[in-house]
C-alpha cells in the first residue's frame, strides 16, 4: 500500500511543497522523495551533504547525492513519529552557506486488514493471541560500565519470527547505566500477551592507580604523596571515587640516602575496580647552598700567615659536621687579595659552594727624616723610617722602593724645604706617608775665602778700594747679595782695613788689611842707556789705569843731543798700541811694535829739558808684573786676546773686573798655553789670575 503526504518546508522566505511516498516494508518504512526541480536545485548542490535525524531513525542516508531527485534509502522503525532532514554545504541560490531543514511528520503506520468488513460479512473473525513467555530473547547480557545508558542489543523472537517493538511488544525500563544487575522485561502487545525477561549485567571498569615516584634531598620533610589514576570513562575523574586511595611510605625526614617503597591502597568507587602499582621515594644527597654557610667576618688584614676565618655550615637548625657532612678547603689565604673558601658536600650532602673573603693590605708608615745642610753644599742623602711590617718582614717585601725627594738643590737659598716621600709599592702593604723638612742654614765665611789682587795700593789722595774677590770654591760671591763690604783708614798712606760681612745665604765676618803707599817716579835713561823703572819694596811697579807714563825731567843736555826713548818690556810686561801721545816733540818714531816703542828726541838747546810721554793702550795694558813669575810668559797677541805660556792642562785661570768680580771670558787651552779672550767685556781694567800670579790688563 502506498500513501502520499504533503510536506511543508521553509526556504529562502518562501514555502515549497514536496511529495513523499511512504512504502511499507518488512524491516520498516521506506520514504521516497519525489521532488520537483525547484526543491532539488534549491536544497543541495554538488559537494553538499544530507543528515537525517529524529526519533526512530535507524539508518542514515547512504552516500552524498547531488540532488533530492529520486533519493531513496532512509529507513524508519515502527515507533517513528517525526523525521528532520537537514542539508549542509553546497548552498542554494545566492547564499552558499544556507541550510534547509525539511520536517516530515509521519502518522503511525497502518497495516492491511486480513479481512475486509462489508455488509456481507459484518462480524469479524476471532483474534488469535500468542503468549510472549514462550518467546526467546537473544541479548548481550554483560556490558562494561561506560558512564552512559547501555545501548541494549537484543532480539525478541516467537517461533523463530522476529517480533517488532511497539507492534508486538513494549519494553519496560531500560535506563541501565551504573554497574550492577538489571532485568530487561518485554510485554506482549497486539497479538501477543504475557511478558518475557532477561538478566543484564553492567560490570565495573578497572582503574590503574600508580603511586607517583618522587625525590627529596636528605633531611627534607616528606612531600605529599600523590598518585596517578587512569582508566576513567566518559570524562569522569576522581570525584566519582567514594574513597580516595591511601599512600604510605616507611621513609622519614631523617632516613638515610636510598630508595623507599610508596604503597597505595584502599580506594573505592561504585563503578570501578582498582589495580594498584607501587611507587618509589628516592632520598638523594642534599646539595650545600650559600644559604647554609655563615661567614661572620669577610674582611681581614694581612699578617704574614694564612688566614683561617671562622664559619659554620648549618641547615635549618642542624649544624653540619666537617669531615662527615662536608670538606672545607681554603685557597689564596696568605697574601693580600681575595681568598676563596670552598665547602664540598660529603656523605648525605653533595655539590659544592664557593665564597670569598678579602685580605686587606697591612699599613706601613713611611716617615721622611728631618735633615739640615749648609747653603751651597750638596743635598744630604734623603732617608726615611719605615714602620708597620708584620711577621718579621722588612723592606725586601717591597716591590718598589718609595721615592723621597725635595725641591732644594745645592744652589737653593737659606730656608726650609719640604722633603716628600711617596711611590712605595708592595703586594701586601699600603702606605701612609709622613713628609719632613730640609733646613738650609747660612754658610759661615772664612778668611781663606777672601783674596786681594794686591795687598798694597798706591796713594791717590782719595779713599782707595783694593781689588779683591770673595770666593767659595769656584763660586764668586756677590757683594750686597752674599756679603757687605766696609773699608776703614783707606784715605791716607798707611794700613787700611777691609771687612767682609756675610748676608743672605752667608754669615760671619772676614777682616783683612792692605797697605796704602806713595807712588814712586818712573825715569828712563837717554841715548843708549836704558834704566828700568824703580820698583817699590814689594818688587812691583806702579801703573796708571789708562796709560803708561814715562817722565824725563830736569835733564841737562847740549844742543843737538839725541834722546832715544825705548820701551821694551821684559818677561811679564806687555804693551800694545798704535800711537804715542807726548807733551814734548819727538822727532821720529823709529820702531813701533806690540812689544817695543823707540822714539828719538833732539835737544834744541843746551839746558834742562823735560819730556812727558803717554803710551795710550788700545787693547790691553799690563801695569803690574810679578817678577817671581818667571815660569809664565804673558803677551797680547791681538787687540782682545792674551796668550799665557808655560801652563799645564789643569792650570786654573780666572778673570776679574776692577772690583774683583768674576767675569765671563773665553778660555781656550792648547799645547801648554792658554788663550784668554776679553771680546765679551766692555772697556776697563781686568785682572787675569793664573795660579797665584795676577796680571792686570786694560781693555780699551
């Protein structure tokens, strides 16, 4: 029998109609959709899918059709009431993601009557019934717990014919979920009466309870013991346990190193059984850490011996024992610097830790010694005192000796000068420096420092000043800077006193005397006889500072007498010049050389004559001759150079001005002679001292 139903569907805001043909079959109802082209095109396009859902759906669509046209293959059970058909993907019209739902409401199926009632047969025949207790139930009777209602698998047959639920029988409670024993009861319906039962069991599922392994360090408190439970179904967890597992171990916080069993037991649950697995608690050595080490003092001072600091290694309130729990080593702990303490675990302790402590340098005091010297002396050796060494060490412990110095020199003036000390270096010492003072005291004048150019001076009628020099070693002292000079009784002939009194860098006083005498006359013979100038009692001739004067006076001569004037110095006398000035006429200069002058004068008439001749010195005039210096030869070789012969390589030569001050000159030595050049000096009188011999020259 074929029945047609009108199906109403909503799609794209419009109602569409389709026809579904339902055909009865032994194994259910087959629904065949015979839709028009509109519904087919609108519902599913190529690549889409179809899903059927609803009460009583026992078979889903097979395959993926491209349209609804002539689609068959959906089968329902007899207790169907509604079917929902949903198409997905592919889309329809302008919306490819649209979903079309078709709802089909099917009435309960009808079966053909075995006998058609009609007016000719108004009474139905008697109905035959069957006792369902004689039926058989073929079922799976044992199911594991799944956490869900069991999907029972059973078939009811009567005399080998399979009966249909809802047509031939109804089923009692089938909400079988938790572990236990249940009764499945079917009750006859329609042509069947009575009931039939079968026993269904749901068994507990086994859980595996594994105690978790754990590790602690020696001495630590035991951790909370845990376990891992696997095997739960349907997303269940330990909240379904009616009793949590109990975990125990024999280990304690003071147990020695090793592995200890962790036992687990006593869990319970309505739907589960338990498989227990042991775990292991491992006690390993405890690592020593920086927090365990206490070093009260971390700074020390070098003492020349190994530094052994006090320390403790403590874990919580337990003090560890050296040699049993750890080994301690100390390195670099003798010299100044950073030392290292190493704690290495032993026995129940492991690992190692390093810490450092500082050995500071010891302090040395370097104190410069206070010193004194006399002005002009070389500085004394600067010394210092060094204190603070430890462990019997001494200056050999210094890698660099200190530098001690002062700004004072041999030429420094009288006064106090700082002596500074610094720069010492040592591996194990620092330094404190204490400076000192070098005091320079005045130099005491002594008599041997004063030299007179001559101990006699010619009377002039005016106060006279002798030529002198104050000399310390080779240093000429300066008047009014190093000393003051006073001369007394120096106007008249007699004995005068020269007083030198130290000032500035000098102290003390020197007194000496010199003689003031009358100047003798100088006479020359005439004609061929030469008379030497008369000498004084000191065997020295008198000199003029700017010219040599030869006087011939009151000489009686006949007219026509020729007077020859000859100036020819002996050894030690030098004259030079280009002209002779005179007060009486001279007929002719016969000879004029640097060493001699010869002039003739003719007496005009008989009687007394007086001739006064001045020899003007252009370069150098020697007016004093030490006649005891016969081993030296002194001569002028040009207008500014004096040659001194008979000297040695080390013969001292000094040049002084008229006041006895040492002056700058060029002194050249060559093969037993000395050349003295006065080109740097202005016009004036100078004294050249060679050994103890003094020559006087005039630089014009």
